[in-house]
């Protein structure tokens, strides 16, 4: 036990040093005298960290616990609108920024609790359809609210820009280490057991419903926090920004990084955002390329044979079996 504690402390110290080094390097590169990371690149980096937080939350739900959710953008919108509503009616200071961001996460988590109680008893495709519908319900409700309250279809504008590099960076770091430490605990092992076999988990004394609900609340909380950061990053929010395609974009990050792979999620968020910047002049074909990328990833990752052999087999027409021809005995 003492050895485990020492190893964990040593690992934590290394992680803190690594985060500090990354933060220091990026801050140096942002200095006006150096200006390697100019304001344009800073906005891209901030967007990456926001999407890292979103994807990590969804990975906890989908990748680690095995609950296929397609409504993550809806919880992001709850956090964004909550923070925007607060910041438009208060003075901008460090305390209010923290309160608005935390409120965005808490409200999204509470909605996740209310939605999760009836829906998390569903499995597989049924849960995916239910969460997809709930995400669209949230978007439509925001769209049909009065203009004086949440702006209706036009959304909320003139939101004070309160999100900065430090804010989105440390939110992503907190999210990463929170989920990493959860996975090292007994709760994390219980979540993985639920993903692998719910019946066996119940037989071992795991409360499957409570574990699913814990993961869902935690994932939606981080989605709300990321939404609050998004509102403070762009300065306006509209219901159309949180539609079905936004949920798919987040899901693609999780799938590309590997279901249940926390570090892979971070790398995938960086890679997909860089691809998005490169393809920003070809927005019409961006989603097509994303879809092709997902197909290639699934082909490569499925099975145990080398990926080159799998691609070669997939392109070899002789490998296809025609039932009619086989029955004929030719």
C-alpha cells in the first residue's frame, strides 16, 4: 500500500511538472517579442482546449462506461446559456467568472441527473436515440424562448469576453486529472466493469444504475463547464451552434482517440482541430473527410491483423464471397 502511494505521488509530481512546462512554453511563445503564437493561433488553441474538455466528458460516458450518448451538445448549450445569462446581468470580475462557469457546469449536471434517471436504464441504440432526441429538445426549447429571456432563435449576444488562455487551459487540465484519478479509484474500476458486462457487475455487488448516473452527471458537468468557456470565448451563443452535428464532432474526437483512452482523446482533439483549420476553406467537404477518416480508423483498429493487410484485403475484390456462386459449386 505504501509503495502504491509513493508511486502515485511520484506520478502526480511528474504530471504537474509536465503541465507546468507546457504552460510555460506556450506563454513564452505568446509573448509579443516572440509572437510565434499570435492572436489568431491563440483562438485556435483555446478552441482546442474547450473541445478537449467536451470530449473527455463524453469519453467518460461513452468510452469508459459504455453508454452511447448523442446529445452532448445539448448539455454544452445549457452551460453556455447559463454562464451567458449570468455574465450579462452582473459585473465582470474574477469571482463572477468563476461563479458563472461553475454554475454552467452545475446546471448541466443537474439536467443530466434529471434526464439520466429515466434514460440510463436503456441500452445501446435505444439510449443513443433517446439522448439524440433530448439534445434536440434542449436546442428547440432554447430556440423558442422569449427574446427578452434567452434571446430565442437569435440567441444571446454582447456577452463579455471572460474566457482566456489560462481559463480554458486549466479547465481542461482539471478535467483530465479528475477523470484520470477517477479511473484509478474503485469507482473507475466499477465503471469499466459496467461497460464490459452489466450482469457480472451486478453479481459482484456493483450498483449499475448508480455508476451510469455518476458517469453521466460528471460528463455533463464538464460539458456545461466547456459550454460556459465557449460562451466567454466567442461572445455570443445561438441554438444552432449546439445541434446534432456538434455532438457528432465531439463523438468523432472520442472515437479517433480511442474509446476509453484519455490521452488519445487529447491527441485526437488537437489533430482534428488542426485538420479543421487546414480545411476551413473547404467547409463543404470537411464532414465528408471526417467520415472517411472514421471509416479508415475503424478498418485499421478492427481485428488483430496489421492494418496494411486489412486495407489490402478490403480492396481485393477476390476476397468477397458470393453465396450464389458457392452454392453452385464453382
